[in-house]
C-alpha cells in the first residue's frame, strides 16, 4: 500500500489523540489524582495495543503485497503466453533473444532464439524507420508487423480474417453499367424487317449469353440499350478478359456491310446509387466521344478504356449538324463578342476551323476575334497569305489582348481540342460562362466540363469538316471569301493526307461546298509545299528508323537535334507508307524543349491508346503527345508501353 495511505490511517492524528488524552489526564490530576492515575494506566494499555495492532497491520500488508505481486507477475506471464499477439525481442546484432509462443507457432517452429531476425523476415532489411507498420505474408496468413526500434521489439498481429472480410466487402461493391449499340440505325439501314430482326436476335442472344457467363445482371431498357449490374469481383474478371463481348458482337455482324459495335460505360467505387448511375452515363459518353466500339470503366479516380480498335462510324444523317448550327447561331446572337482559339502550336486544321467560326460570327453581325499566340512552321505560309488580306488579318489578336476584352457576356469557342490545358490561353475559359467546343478528336479524360454547347464527332476527318457543315446550315445567304474557303479546305486536305485517310462521304461533300464558295485548290497546294531543307531533314530522321514488332517503325532523332512538330508528324506519315509498316512512331526534341512524339496507324493498331498512356491523345490512326524529359527516357517509356500492350491483348487487331 502506498505511504500516503499509511499516513492517512496510521499517521500523526493518532499521536495527537493520545496527546489530548494525556492533557486531559493532567487536568484531571489536579482534581482527582486517583482517577487520573487509573486513566493514565488505561491510556498506556491502549497505546500498547495500538502499537501492536500497527505492527501486525504492517506485517499482514507486506505479506499481502508480496503475494499480490507474485500473482500479478504470474498472470502477466500467462497473459503474454496466451495473447493472440506475437512479441519478439532482439539484440543489437539482430539476433532473436526472446519471443512468446505466438511467434513460434506463427513460423511453425519450437524456438527462434538465437536465429537471425532478417533471415526470418527479409522485408525488414530495407526499413530504416524507427517505428513502422507493414504487412507480411507467412504461409496462408497475413500479419501486421509493428516495429519499435528503440526497444528492439516487434509485435505481430494476425489480420488474415480482417483482410479477407475487407476483400469480400470490396468485391461485393456494386458496379453499374450501360450498354448501347453505337450504329444500329446505320448498320440496319436498307435491311428488310426480317433480316433486321434476325440480326438483332443474334446480337441480343450473344449479349445475354455473355452476361450469364460472367454473372452479370442484364436488363434491356430500349431496343439498342441495356442496363447491367455486377459486383466488383465480376468487374475485375471482365477487365481481365478485356471485354471480349466487343469483338464477339463485331465478328457476329462482320458479314454485313457495316458491322454492329457496342459501347459500354461502367462506374464503381461509390456508395451512392445515384452517383453511380451518373458516373456510368458519363463513362458511356466518354466511350462514345472516343468513337465507340469500346468500354470506359470509372472506378473511383481511375478511368480505364478497353477496345476501340475500329474507326468511328460515319453518321449519314446531318440532323445533329443542323441542330448544333442553329444552337450556335442563337449563342452568338446572345453574346457581346466571340473569342475563338485552338490548341497551342496550331496547325492548318485549327486555323481553318477558327476562320470558319469567325465567318459565322461576322454573318451574325457580331465582333469576333481569333486568339493566336505565335506562328509556327505548319501555318507560316497560311499566315503570310492572311497578313496580306487586311480585312481578315485584323481579327487575329494575342492572348493578352483577348484577356482585356473578355467578360461574362463573351462567347469562347474552342476548336480542334477539348482539353483546357491545351488551348492557346486557358485563363480565358475562366472569364466567361459561355463556351462552345467543336472538335474531331476522340474524347480524352480531361475535358472542359462546363461547356454550354459541344459538337464532337470522332468520325469526322477534321474540325474544318465539322465547321463547314455548320456553316451550310447557319445562314441561307452565307457567302465566303476565297481565302476563308481555302483555309477550311486546306485544313481538310492536311488532316486527310489529301483525302487518303479518315475520309468519308461527308468529307467530300464539305470539300465540294467549299469549292463552290471559291476555295482555290492551287492555293492549297502552294500553302502545303515544303522546301528542300525540310525534305532533307525528314530524310535524316527516316534514316534512323528501325522496325520493331515486325510492323512498327520507330524513328528516334539524335540528341540535341531539334525539329518542329510539323516535321515530326510528316516523318510519321512517310514511314506509314513503307511496305509492311502498320504503325509508326517518331520521337524528337522540339524547339520549345519538350520531346514530341507523333504516332500513326493504318487502323490495325490504336495509336490513341498508346499516346494516352504517355499523357497525350488523338485518333485511332493519328495521335501525338509532348513529353517532359529526355529522348532516351521517352523512347524507353514508349517501348515499355508497347511491351505491356503486347502482353495484355496484342498490338494489332
């Protein structure tokens, strides 16, 4: 018992009691000495027994405390041996000095004393922290290890059951998906009812069989649309199979002139069903925006794409173009002025599309300006020609000038890109709530979310083609100048490689409209002419090309040799014309210090997916990215991505 308790019950107050008694006896002595003597005698006897009781109390207390300490020590030893927790002590030489039975049982040994700690637990070798927690697997069990380096002490906790429960919880999370047929109307156009019904029955049967095989709940919500539900475990299995249903449906209808394709949007990782449904629809929009025939899976912050091996199907109806054109006309009328901008380092397609939108603005009797940060080699000849046309040249302004005139009532039009980080001046998008996006690239993960109007069609050859179609429905009395029509036609010619790639019926119709409005094809040829030095530079880059994976041409320029993005792209196009080459990649340092990578494909390989893994984007057959680092790092990263894709699902269709 602590001393303060002894003092409380056997302290000075006992002495003061006896002192008081003695004082009273002394007073009594003056009056009755006989009685006082008797009282004094009794007081002595009482003091004697009090002293004896105190001694006996202390003796019994010490005996009790000694017994209790022994019991506690024995109980503590038993507890340490019976605890469902491993305890291990080691010395400065990392040799085990002591452990409880839990540790021996954990490693299926009788004793570990004297053994090297790091030999038994190699994962501790690279750990320099004084106190840390890490998970280690021993046999079929998983343990949480807590290290106390100052005490040279390890704790082991069996977390196998908790981990299994956690895995079961994660695997049981709900995933919602939406399946849609991309081109049902186009694929069945011209079919009689019987043929259409037979094809739909075969496709529906294939989708139903796929759902049953993969434990997916399937519910048809429209003739071309399904709702699917699955758990996280089933979703992981589908991702591992790379969503084979895409290829199965495409192969099933391959005998038709236009095979039917599917697009799927799936969302998981949220506890809210409402949010899951919205994310599933967003994922589907992403898949469709990238050209369809693919799956977009959104799990938390991770967004993955599967498929996308076929080109986007050209829409044969122009209803959407007419609706967007009228909506754009209304937007322009409601604003004070219009600011038009493309991506940084604009090409012929971006400038031509911007000039086309500018024409629509002027037809509406509104002020319109094209934001141009600087002139690069790909548009040098066009801008030199525009500088001679005072009527058109005065509408080109710098980003600084655009920042001064932009307000909340300004309409910002973004052409040939849909990523805020790639536009000429991203800050302009924050100054206004009215935004219109027109682009022909497959949609990437980054997107200008709060756009008022979006016109994205991956099937289109170029943004100039889309803008030309909008102009056809914009105003019946619209007439174009020769330079305006020529700029639009030049954008189409560049992006289609003179109508040889990504060209559909609507591409020729757009070119025909521009030709009727005065587009000069000879001027286009003069704008696209290259000089002898550029040709020699291309030849030097091509000289370094090597063939990998039998059908991929890879050209890497020499260090410290800088080439323009235009020349890099032209080299990639040239390599694609070589016999046996299905895809080409060109890596070079650009004048701005970044590493430029251009990717081209004939369609058997998805160039966009490769470039997206490197932070870029584009089309199935035409993609690019900019890489911060060195040429060797970019080359190594590209080869690593190609190797991963080759192992996952193969590089070619």
